[in-house]
C-alpha cells in the first residue's frame, strides 16, 4: 500500500513538473493565426539561451521517414492489452466543451495540430495513434524525433504529416505545422497548413476557458468532434528519453511498464472521448471496462 502511494505521488510530481515545463515553454511560444494557417513562432534567442541553460544539446535532428511496417504492427498488437489500464498514469484529460458538432463525410472529425520539432507533441502522438487506431486503420504514418535543440531533445515519435485513417466511425485531420529541421534564420521548416476554418477553430478553442490557462495556445491541440478538446501532452516526454521508436512500441506490450502506463492511459482517455462522439461505436471498444473507467476522467470546460 505504501509502495502504491509512493508510486502515485512520484507520478503526480512528474506530471506537475511537466506542466511547469510546458508553461515555461509556452511563455516563449506564441501560436499565431494568419492567412488561414497556424504558425508556431519561437522567440529564438530566448529559446536557445533556455536550451543551453537546461543542458539541451545542439545535435542534428533526424529527418522524418515512413514508419516501418513492424512499428505500426506493434502498435496495433499492443492496443488491446493497453485497454486494461484505464487512465493509467496520464494527466490533463480532454475537456468537454459547448461548440458546434464537427463532422466530415458524415462522421465525427478529429483534428490534431502539432509540429514535428515539438517534444510534447512527440509524446502525445503515441497515444493519439493508439487511440484512433481502435476506430480504423492507419496508413502513411511517419516516424521521426523531436528537435535536437529543444527540451527533451530527440524524443522518438511518429508523424501525422500525410497520414490517413480509414475508418467507418470517424474522420481524421492531422496537421504538422513544421518539420524538426531548423532554419538558418531561426524557427523550423514549414510543413502543413490549416484551412481558414480550422485556424479559426484553433484560435477560439485553444484558449481559456476551453483549455487550462497555463496550456492555452500550446501544442499539440486536439479537437474531438467539436465536443472535447485538449492542449499539451498527458505525460512527460522524459519517459521516452534515449529510446527508439521500436523500443517504445515494445514497451507498450507490457502493461506494467511506465511507458505503457502513460501512453496507454492517455490513449484510453482519448478513446473514451471519441466513443462519446461516435455514439459508443464500435461497441467492442467503447464498452471495454478499461475504456469505461477512463471515461470517468473526462472533464468539462467552457
């Protein structure tokens, strides 16, 4: 019992530190909407100074490549076992909002907005990929790492640039605003752009009271059917430090692994939110005890 309490306290402390780090980074990052796109603008000088003070390296970021078939197979095979974890060790669940229902092709639409350089996006993509993979089949996923010169450098991850989710239940829009490749003058190479409608949606709902004030404007931003939104990561990217994509995927097969507890727990909460907008379909997923338990963590916002 004491060990369990100690473990929970340790996890809570890690999450609190991650949120403080996100807020520190957010003070140096402004999410600006202009010309129908979202640009992540860094105050480069402050970011570089902060990175050096934090001991962040300045190595080269690996370019994005197509995800290995073995990686996507591992994610799919680990998904069922992760359902038993409930919310696991994840934090900051999506909050329900009052907004127009968001659909595409007659199905609830999930919008993800991130950037390949972003370490918090790098962590959360694993959960998004696992969660949405329960509602369809992924194709075109990339694999990459976060920036080598940001906090939590080279966090192993996936990329939704060019990725498609074939699903009978939901539609998916994945936007990666930049690569992880720095520009000589500062910032990162541009990648995907939001439509003007989605840019307006992000500007409105990636702000208080819809997301916590400390997370407002952060990425990744996720909108689930116009019903649930979240901003930032549900666990610290530090959990994935010095891992390869294959090692992260392997860890997800062991429900006792801290990586599985975090990624799987967050995936289950996201799954529960998606189930709310699909009317509980598919039933085999949405009625699973672990998903039902994770659903109790969903919050409410403005």
